[in-house]
C-alpha cells in the first residue's frame, strides 16, 4: 500500500502518498454567503494553497486537484472566462510560495483551447518547478478521464504499438500521471457522491471520501477527517480478508 506513517491527532496514521480532490461547492458557497458566483470561484482558488501545504506537511507526495473539467466548457462563457482568469491570477500570485515550499506543478489536460497568455504562464511554471520534490501538485485543467484514456489509445496507435504488447503497465506510461503512483484517496467536497470523470484509470482501487464541507470552507480539520476515514478502511485490492490459508476449507457451503 502506498502510504507514509505520521502522528495523527489520536494515533499513528497511515497517510496516502497520492490524494485527489474534486473541489466542489464554489457556487453553493457563493449562494450561501450572498455573493456572486465569481466570488465563490475566487474563494475556491484561494483555498488550494493551504490544503496543498497541509498535505505536504503530512507527507503526501502527490496531490491532484480538479480545477476545470472538459464538461465545464458547457457553462456560460462569462463564467469560464472568470474561471480561467482566476486560475491564471492565482498561479502568478502563488509563484513565490510555490518556490518556497518546493512544490512541483504539473498540468493534467489539454492546453489546446487555452489562451496563449495563460498557456505560457502554465508552461513556464511547469518548467521552473520540475526539479522540486516536496510535493507534486497536479492541476487537472481542461481534463476528463475518458478523454485521457482516448488520448492514450490514440498515442499507442500513432506509435504503432503491437496489440499484444499493450498492458496495464504500458497504459500507465501513456497517462498524464506517468511515473506517479495511483491515488490512494479521492476526496470530493460539497457532499456529492459522483466521481465526475476524474482520474478514471488511476483511481481503480482508490478509497473514496465524500465531505459535506463546501470546497472554500474545506480546511485542515476536514482534511484530517478524510485521513481518519482512510485509516479506517481495509484496503485488500480484491484479496480475501482471510490471512491463514488453513481458514479456507474447500467444499464449505
């Protein structure tokens, strides 16, 4: 199992090496607080930094946050423009903190429809942080799990890989998260129970935790609750819980 062991609030905790977060609830947070949806999205982008730093402090090595899905483009153009602007502003504003905390930035998704200015900001940040190793922050941006799998298959065909050579290990190498461990824990904020096309290939054996807390309010206490739930899970990866082979009696009904 991918994990680090640290002191939790009550006991020795097993901390997942890779955490994915579906950051949900910005719009509902705005409505609850009587402000515009854009203010909800702004509050959501501001919350990435403290959660990323908390994950790094706990020993999480990879954090993947769902910033913009391929389906989000169906939202009103003004909202998409606001989202893109906020993401660009936050990446530029957090540059100093990113370097101080030695956080590597990786973008998962297609940059094709992104405006050149934001694309340049993203690529420069990726290049300048590629040697940092305290935490890798994957930003799933214009990302969809199905689109990622299709992209992998297209690249396999393009490179004329023989069908007999295609394996799960090879497919891993064609994913955006190549050379990274699969996520151990997927957290969704805002109370929803859906995976929403997030890391479909990589999360086959991830534990799922739904938090009722809206993303802008998701703090270290909520993160600890997710880690506590993760520590209560028995991760068997399809294996039986029986440890002693003598406990299995052939022919028992």
